[in-house]
């Protein structure tokens, strides 16, 4: 799209005729037709499809992760920590990626990988810590001791 309607129309007509003439002997017996493809139109369509697919994937992955966390923790009140962790890491990582994307061309795979990490890592870590905390309470440790011991040994398994 160069902004000159007459030139664009003439070029488009010429390109359509050229593609039709070149492809006719090969495609006409197969009852097929070739048309020029606009990269700009194609990219928009592809990006729209990618956005819909990402929203669908995230719409499935995030609730499943939270359901899994609820099953493991067996306590809805303990879900506050993983949800807060997801919200905090999402806001921070989106801000960082937005800042990078303003200056550097990024791939479409960045967002789904980031969302996977943003959901998976906090939920996994919170499940691990909260499950160990719950086990400590069941073993008879008081709350303060259980928290101090679990946090002091976090990441050293």
C-alpha cells in the first residue's frame, strides 16, 4: 500500500492478470485458480488467529492450573497466595515485555511462553511451599516455626 490509488489499482490489475496468465495452463485442468496474496492482509489474518488461539489456550491453562492447585492444597483459603503470585508476576512480566517490544522486534511465541512461565512457576512454587507448610503443621510444629523452617529451606531440595 503506497498511498497512490491509481498506481495501486493499475499494479493490482497487472499482477492479477499476470498470475492468471501464468497459472492458467497448470491450474485450469484441475479446476483451480491462483490469486496474488497480499502479505499485509495475510499477516493481519494470521495475527488475529494467533490472538484467538492464545486466548483460548490461556483460558484453558490458567483455570486448569488453579484447579490442580486447589486439588493439591485441599484448601480454598490457601489459593490466595498462588493467585496473588500469578497476578504479580503477570503484571511485572507484561510490563517488562511491553518495554522490550517497544524497542526490539519480538516473536509471537514470546507471549505464550511467558504466560506458561507466569502461571506455572508461581503455582508450582506456592504448591510446594504450602504443601510442606501444611505437612509441618500436621507433624505438630507451631505456625511460626513451620513458616520459618520452610522459608529457610526453600530452594534447597
